[in-house]
C-alpha cells in the first residue's frame, strides 16, 4: 500500500500510512519535520538567550579576576621601585665616599693629618634629600712617616636598616 500525503490546518505536510487491522483503519502520523522544527526553534531561542549579553555574575567575576591581576602587577611595581631606590642610595653613598677620598688624596701629603673625622653630607635623591654619615680615619702604617692609610666609611639608613660602604687607600710621600 502506498502512503498518501495530506495537509493539515497548520500547513505542515505529513505522511499518513494506512494499514488494515481487522476492520479499522488506523492512521499513524509521522511528524519528523514538526519535531525537527521544534528542536530548531528551541535551539534558536537558546542561541538568542545566550547572545543577549553578560550576566551580572559574569561581570562581577571578571572584575574580581581583573582586580587580582592588577593588584599583583602593582605589587611588582612597588617592589621594583623599592629596589631601585635602594640602588640609587647605594650609588650615591659610593659617590660620596669617592669624592671624600679624592679630596683627601688631592691634598699634599704633609696636610693629611692622622686621626678620625666624622661629618654628615646631605645629597638629593629623587625629590628628597638623604643624610650620609661620613667617617674618615687616617693612620700611619707600621709607624712609618712616609705612608698613611686612609679609610672612608659612609653610612646611611633606609627603611629601618643601616647600609655602609667603605673605601681604603694609601697615600705616600713623594721622594
């Protein structure tokens, strides 16, 4: 028996298969097209619902993730600035010691007096000033009158910690 094609009120075409069982005709409607259309409409609704935008929770979660990342980045910046300032202070301390040593060594040998002298030097660092304690110790070597030992010790404080730099040199009498 051939299936016949009929049309219902909703405009969908469906196949009607007629079979004889006893004296009754039984119609069975295969609505594969209708079920596929419904599935496509449901997936289209889900697609439209998902593309409406972000939910409040998604936005808040993204802000939290962004904030954690930025806080980590700011901590890296703080640590690098602290190390940079420490290195600038050390460089300036070395420069103070070098200037002090050069000043002493430029003087004639007879003007270099044996003893210890302490003073402070103020140096500009970034937008502020830093105090450096300079201690100069001059002594004779083996009670010799022709050679003197010059010790320059520069000290400074940064973040409750004391830093020092020292330079040692010899000065000899020209013959």
